[in-house]
């Protein structure tokens, strides 16, 4: 929501190139943006709550914990259940850094009604990079401090490099190999990078160092539910192998931290819990996006992963610089990259960086679900001029 508003303003300001007048002066009322976000989020959750109750589902509000395999406590109430589904999500990690209590979580940062002049983001994962780009494009000076050698580790290397190349123009200074030592009382983040001490003064510090599954306080051992690396351990049916009446879905399983994965797993766990195990999880075609500005979306294998799995890999590329639709819109950053099996032509993965990537990726996802080859797709008709045309063009190259 916040990202789309900032993106709209950013695109509007570039309107001068397209002949728009007055576009350079488009401003952002941060308080109004946050208030609108709060209104929309609370209307969604109110709708869900009342929807559940209308369907005759009792909602007990409070923290739940197990007292025994089939018995739970929720506030002052005790409930028994034949089957239990755990869907307690994840919570922000608090890394052991001196002064970490001065850092904000993503929820806290998104409550602030003023835009910080200088934002330091600790962590260059999905949340760190999304909020880094949003605040940077909104006008904050942002520094992203990533401990490892790369930001967004699971992303295709080529697209990551293309995204990082856009960072300075978006107001981001991305620093890798950074060890954060301390957050000083004045908000300065004291860091060591490449053996040298560096200080980053900040008006706000965001800790975006991962979200471990929310299992603390559930007393899972009372139900015999096993935990692995902090996540509820489940089999392919989303069932605890050590407590067969317990299922788990969403972030608490530690597998995919995405809303659609939680929806899908929730429905599947409920079906298996109520009707017996007859559906197992299938994430073979699972499109995801990082909402940087522009967004980076992917489905299937990256080139490196496909090579690691032993495929003879054919790679196709269609830079948006070569797209008429992108030129018309003045949005020529990024590219579509296709990874295919050289022998069979089967599409193994597609990565897209650029305008509308989060929507375009579904063209590739549907094609992959249907088992289409790059030759099938390269021969398809498409509407001209469209950004989606680049997905088909990448199949030719
Ligand atoms: C800043 C940010 C941006 C994100 N952006 C995206 C995005 O663009 N797209 C996307 O797909 N995903 C995004 N995600 C991830 C997405 O929000 C999560 O993957 C999703 O919410 C997981 O759903 P869930 O049901 O597993 O957990 P949650 O939505 O976290 O719900 C868990 C619920 O359980 C409750 N709970 C916890 N413990 C107990 C207990 N003991 N008793 C009772 N209740 C308990 C919690 O209060 C919470 O209400 C984002 C996450 C963050 C933090």
C-alpha cells in the first residue's frame, strides 16, 4: 500500500519526461499515507473477524498455550480439541546488538506519521529492501546494512545486481559485509565494514533481521509437538509427525513467509485435519515478489539453482530497454530473464525486474503450471505494445 503510493509519486515526478507539467512538484503527506494504510488494514481484519463469526465460528481472543495434548488455555478459558491447527505466524528477531532496543520493527516504523530524514536499515532481506526502497524513493536518505555478501540472498544474481544498481538513484546506500556493533543513544549505528569502523547517524533505525516462527509461550512440549530450527516441524500434510492431531500453517512452519502461502496452507491443513490426510503441499510453481521500486518477481528456479540441479540450461533475456511498451511509459528499467531446460525446452524459472513485475510473473507461472516449453510461448500472439510482450520475447532469445 505504502509502496504503491510512493511508486505512484515517483512515476508522477518523472512525468516531465513525458511532457506532463507540474509533475515534478508532487509531494507525499506521510501522515495521510499512514492513516489510509491503518484504515484499510483495520477494515480488512474487522471484515475477517465478523466473517468468521457470521459463519458460526467461535472466536476466543487471547494468547493460547497448550496444557496437554488436547487441552489449551486461552486467557481464563480452557478448551479441548480433537485436532489443533497452529497458525501463530512469526515475530521480528531482536539480534544481540548493544542498543537494539532503540531500533524499530517494521510494524513500528510503519506507525510513524513522519518520514525520517535518515533511515538506517539493519538487514538486506525482503523486508529491509522493500522498506529501504519505499523510504528512499519517498525522500529519506537510507543506508541498508547487510551482514552477508549480498542483499536478497535467494534472488537471481543478475537481477539482484540490476536492482542494486538502481539503489543510489532511489536514495539508498547498500553496504554488504557490515557487522553492526552498537546503536548509540543518539541513534548512530556503529558498524565494522571490511575491518574498518564506520558510523551511520540516523533519525530512525529499522531492525529487519528476519522473522523467526512464533512458537515461544505456546508450551508445545505439553502437546508433544516437535520444533526444528524454531519452526513447528510438519510433514507433507502439514501435520506434526510427533503429535498427529496437530497441524500447522503459515509462517510458524518456517517455510514460506508469504501471505498466499499462509492462505493455501491454512486451507490445506484444515482439510487434512477434518477429512484425514489426502492433500499434500505443492509449491512447485510458487510466484513471489519483492516490492522494491521497481519490483523483482520470480517463479521456479534461478539460473544458478538450475545449474546446481544438473540441468543443461538455456537462458533468454528481454531487457525493458528494448520494449516499446516500456519506452512509451518511460519505465525502461529492468529485464525479463527465462531459465529453460536446453534439452526439452521446458521453462524452469522466470525472473522479472521492472514495472509491473509482480503481475507479469503470473504469465510465467501459468505457463509453467501448464508445462509449456519456451518454444510454445515464443510462438504465441500477444497484444502490442504491452510489458507482457517482454515475457514472450525472452523466450526467443
Ligand atoms: C513488513 C512486512 C511486509 C510483508 N509484505 C508481504 C507481501 O508484500 N506479500 C506477502 O505475501 N507477504 C508479505 N509479508 C509476509 C506476510 O505478512 C506473512 O507471511 C503472513 O502474514 C503470514 O501469515 P500467518 O497467518 O502465518 O501469520 P500472521 O499473519 O502473523 O498471523 C498470526 C496470528 O497469530 C497470533 N498469535 C501468535 N501467537 C499466538 C498465541 N499464542 N495465541 C493466540 N494467537 C497468537 C498473532 O497475534 C497473529 O494475529 C510481509 C511481512 C512483513 C512483516
